[in-house]
């Protein structure tokens, strides 16, 4: 695993937490923030996956 994969996964987890808190408290802004964090985290993880694939090839 490279740093992009780790940081992307961490960002996704933070996003899930923010989304859950936003839903629970009825705070739409925080819920959307969580969703955006999850998408950004997935994108960073995908970048890390791509780097790993290139390194192995």
C-alpha cells in the first residue's frame, strides 16, 4: 500500500463519519460534506491503486 491508498481510505472513513453525524443531527451541510469527502477519498485511493499497478507492471 502506498500513501495515496492509505490517505484515500482515511478520507473515506472521515466522510462516512461526517455523513452519519449530519444525518443523525439533521445537518444537511455536514451530510453533504461527508459525501464529498468520501468521493475525494475514493479518487485518491484510485490514484494510489493506479500507481501500484504501474509500479508492478
